[in-house]
C-alpha cells in the first residue's frame, strides 16, 4: 500500500507500519472542510492507541 506517509520510509529501507481505519471510506468529513476536531470519537481513538501499544510491545518484546 503506497498511499500514506509510511511508504517513503519503507522505500528507503526503514521498517514502517501503516495503521488505518480506512476513514476515507467511512467518514464523510475526511479531508473535507468539515473535518474538524469535534467530529472525532476521542474515546474510540484512545482504545485504538491502547491496543496498538499492546501489540507493538508484544511484537518488539519491549514492555513498560
């Protein structure tokens, strides 16, 4: 998948990971003038970050 910022890192040999919720398919506000902070679900985003942290810790063996 080459449509995100991670691609440039991967292209030059740096490990890269793309995490997406495919917002552009589901969120009518994505990259539009109506894409404002009050349209986001912060509680859900926090849960995603917690899950990603746990997954990355497991993958890397680095646990806080």
